[in-house]
C-alpha cells in the first residue's frame, strides 16, 4: 500500500447522494474527501442515467413534434425533416461533460478532496484506494457509503452490450432500430422506449405484471398506458421473458407459456436496479446486507458498524437521485449538528414520457390496503385553458385527502409538465397542508397549475370548471 492520508469524513461514491453530501459536509466545516471510480463526477445519474436520458427525451420530442401534426395546428409549416442522430447524441454527451465539470468546480470551491479509484474497506474507518489516485490508504473518523445502483439482470437474458443491453447501451445506439424490444414497463423502459419510438423505431414493451409503472397510482398508470399505446408503443402485459440473446445482426426474445419468440434488432433490459455494494470489502468490517443486497440503516443512516453510514440506492427505499441527495444532506447534518431529517412521504416520482407522469405521497391502492378512509378529487387537462393553448390536453390531476382531517395524502398527475407541477404538491404535503389549503391558494391564470387547484377543490366537490 502507498502513502497514508487522513480526513474527517470520507464519502465513497460521487453520485447525487455522495457529491451533495460532500459539499454539505464541507459547508459545515468538515475536512471531507470523496472517492469515485469514474473520471466524470455525478455518478450513474449524470453519466448514463437521468441526465442523458432526459437530453434524449427532449431532443426526440422536438423531432417527433416537427414530423407530426402538432406544429401544423399552430400554423407552422416545415419542409423536409431529417434526423442527425450523431449530432443528437453528441449534444447529450456535451451536456454530461458540462455538468460533470460543474461538480468538479464545486468540489474545488468547497475544498472537497477528490480521489479517483476503487475503494475497499480494510477497517471500518480505514480504506484502501486503488486506481488513478492510488495506491493509497485513507483513514477517517466517519465514512459514508453512497455507491448507488446498477441495472438488474434477468435470468436467461444474455447481455452483450450491443444487441442486448441495458439503458447504458440504449443511450448510444448508432442507428435507430427497426424494432426495439423493451423488457420492463417501468420508468426507464418507458422513457427510452419513447425516445426510440419518436425517432422511428417500432417498440414492443414486454411486462411480467398486468400493468405498467408498478408503484405509481394504478388508475393513472392505466390512463397513461392508453396514451402511450396511441403514440405507437405496443404493450404486451402479463408475459414472462425466459431468455434473450443476440443473433448476428439482430436479437431474439423468448417467452414462457408457449408464447412465440419475438425477433427484433435490439433488446433493452429495464427490469429495475440493484444496490452497488460488491467489491467494497463489507465482509471485512462485518457489515451485512439484507436479502436484496441493501445495507440496513437507522434513522440517522448509521449502519451496524460504528463510524460507517450509508445513503441513496444502497439502502432500502425508492431508488431516486433526489432521495439520495436529501439523505446525503440529512446524514451529514445529523453527524455535525445532531439533527437531520427526510420526509419520505413528500418525495416526488416523475416519469419523463409525453405526457409526463408524476406522483407524491400515497396512492389509492396504498390507502385502501392500509384501511385509510379518504376522499379524492380530479381535474382533466382537457378543461385547462393553458393546456388547450399548448395543444397538450391529455391526462389529469388526482388529489387524495384524509376523509376526516382533509390532510393531503397523495397527488398524482398525468399530463403536460407534470414534473414541474408535482413540486407544489410536494411542498404542500411537506407542510401538512389540507386539500382546502391547496384549493384556496390563488393560482395565476392561465396556468397548468390551476388543474392542481381545481382537483384539490374537487375533493369537496367544489371545483369550478368541471
């Protein structure tokens, strides 16, 4: 082992949980270091996840709108529309590099020490580093594990990274597939399936469950499925994939129950993610994961090993970048000030399809299973003046409130700019607002946010415009 260095806090992983935790710790006066194996900071989210997929979604949406009838309805006539896929992909890569450089700049500004390489525990607060910044031995008073997650495998699916791959491969196809098969109807599968469908691919989505978007509100997920089907996504629900493999210039997906195999150009495996905890030497320090690979923690993000904490995708809960960031802040604030908290009932979830699907709080199914008496209100975007002006009127807002106290329990949206609209609902739930509070707050006209106001009023059957 090479030289030895010491810090007050070492964070393993520079994704949305790790780098945010590092910056907040530095703000609080700690000597903090952050270790990551990759040259570009930002983790999976920035390099091959949230950011590149949203860049491709935006670019593909503009292309689809230009090719479709949407602009014509506004009186805009275009000539021949051509796709320059190479330039679209290079734009994505440019934005990734810019944002990663921004994080690097924040580290320098806050005097966060950065190490590039692979970290492995020797003792609870002693780490061996191998890689570009190593060999090195790093000791610290406390360590936070924030190593994120990776795409889950599926038995029988032979990943070659080209014809059969995960979302990483699907962000860089060199040409538009003639036929893309997506295994899994969750957020990742639907978003990337939408990208390539807009660019001209036939897209077939295979899902084991009898619905799409598991975990989201079932009623609005069913409405979203109908919208996506009209856009050209071919859904085959309730099917079990038993295998997938490359076949020369194409691929084949095999199904159970004597279902005929599906031949295609490429396969995207998107059946969820698993914690990235292998190779950290957790067994060396006696830190055990649960049956699903997650690291158990208490409400202060302490593991069962003194001095070792964990946040983000490696601990139980939804695997969301913003959840990891909030946990990173709460963890270091608890460490330094004695107080830090995340309200898990107020963490929004967004699927960036067209229209978007967004949710915060509990779903109807969760309330019913818990035996909680509730009331609901709903408002369609078809009745929104702003939505009609935009030309995007599909979907609606649904508000769920406690039947006795009127306290907001959940808000679910399918519709235009749902990712922005859900923020107001998250703030309302964070502050314990009632449906009446949300409904009585004045909203500018004409805006899409009025749909949220009307849905909140509809809980008490007081909506004005339906």
